[in-house]
């Protein structure tokens, strides 16, 4: 089998409401680039890349000369061919490598008529449990969807639990003053007794703020405290707080993982199939974590159905997956895979069992959402519509006003 062509299509898929976070917002939609890698036997492998537009499509197309003629089975060679770790281009290409790796695994799986999890050692679970991913939200144009007050937050979590069966809840914070978000987090824990919780301010708290917040939630049923402040050296100062510390920002490659083993800062590494450069890199990182008794979970960087499939295959094969995965997925209104959005049952999603990644494109949906991207574009995709002109600082000194309805 040889690669003969690569295609990239940027799509934008609407969210139920704009999601606010520490560095801005997902402004009512996700922008993703769908990658298709075609082989000489007519099979097409699927990948997905965060963000999009002409530059993303051009970056994918720019790999064409590297990849035409390449055997999709040769995955280690692929890593060095397009993201040699000693080359300065490595960091720029790691997410492209991930998208191409997804597609090559999909091609190999289809060619052999086996699911990707069988290429990764075989599944040890049939479904992957997910946390609800709770965001503060601004309202839609029709006034619906706002999540701001503790009461709205509890109502939102309760509705998601009723609909999808979540028993673990993650609050994405870093939007409002920490004492206001503390009120919301504690309200969630009070309203959902027996469930587990995690708080993630995306690293925008100072060490002192993060310590105060951590000490104020220590009595709750916390899975972990995620990126409470920025930097390995900042997070390391919080190791005595008494809550496991997790990250998807300061341990996202093997160098940082080695540093964290030699001089521990975090207890739980949130593995992202895109940030780490593919599903296989995450499996390797999980083995290092297993060796050094670090926890692992599956991170979400905002997925459509192709990336979700990579998260499900990863979650299926990790023996040391002791935490529920994260997904933004339930915030989407639709998906570009055939059969439409996947469903949660009791807070979990079934691992696809078809050949390869086990998902195929719904071409009409791809066309529809590629057209929508052309209409509305990408800017200002990551800015908070409730705060015109605002941009993030670390530590954040300019919180959103919790008294202002959005
Ligand atoms: Mg995070």
C-alpha cells in the first residue's frame, strides 16, 4: 500500500452555545480541518486537525511531497520523515503528524480489516467513560444557553447528567474571579453528591491564588486539580496541597515527561492524541506513566467524530486509564461522520469496532460545514464575545464580571 494523495477541508460545526475559557472562548462553533489520505488501493484514511483555513489546508497539502509513495504501515518512519525530533520544524509539525498518523492507522486497519485498537495491542474495555465538560457560556442570539451563576451551573450539570449519565464533572474555569468560581464548584459538589469533580483554570491563577483555591476545595470529592497555575515550576510549588495535580499544558511531550519524572510536578498526565503527535505517542507516554506510577487520562482539544474516534481507541487500550476522559463533544450540535453524533450511555461512549478508526465521513455534512466555514470564517474564533477587545494575561488580572448577564 502506498499513499497517492492528501486532501484537507476546513469545516466549522456549531456548538449549543459559546463556551468561555481562560484565554477567550469557543465562539459558538468549532473550526477543524478534515484530512483525507488516499492510498493506491483506493482506500481513504481519515485524520483531523485543530483549527483551519487556508493556512491549515496549505500546511497539510505541503506534506504531499513527503508522503506520496510512503507506505502507511511505516509509522515510525513517518514520524522521522515529517517531524524529526532534532529538527526545528518538529514543534510546528507535531499536530500535522498526528492528523497523518490517524489517517495511516485508519488505512492500515481498513486494509487488514481490523479496528485500530487491534493495531495498538487490543482493547481492554468496550466503552470509554467521559466527564461532563462544564463551561461558563454566553447566551445565544435568542437569549438561551447562558451559564454564569452557580444556579445556572448546577442546572446545566444536572441536565447533562440526566441526558448523558455523567458521574464525573469537570469545570473549565479561569473566566470569573476565583472566589466566584469557587462558589460555583462547591455548588456543583453539593448538588451532585457521590459524583467526582475536577477544576481546570487553564493555568491562569498565580501560585498564591491557586493555593487558596486548592485549599478551599480539598474537602470535596476531587479527581484532580488541573493546571492550577502555569509552568512545571509553578505547579511543583503546589504539591503539598493534598489534591492530585494534572496537566495538559506542561507535560505534552517526552522531554517534559522525563523532567516531570525526575523532578515531579504533576501526578496525572492528560494525553491528547493531537498534542502528542498521534495515538501511538500517547500509548508510549502512558507506558512511561505506568512505569513511574503517574496517572493518565484522555484529554480533549475540541474534537469532531474523527478525533473522538482516536480518543476512543486510545482509551480502549490503556491499562492504566484510571480517570474518565474529557470531551467537548456533547457541546456540538452535529458531526461530520456518517450516522451523526455518537451517543453517550451511562456517561460512556462505545469504542468503534469497524475497520480502521471505525468512522466514515458523511459527505453531505462535510460539504454543509465547509460551506458554513466559508460564510463565517474563523475570526474572532477564540475571543470572548462578551468582552470586546479583551485578551488574556497570565496571571489573569482582568476577570469577567460575574454580575453582568451575557
Ligand atoms: Mg486543561
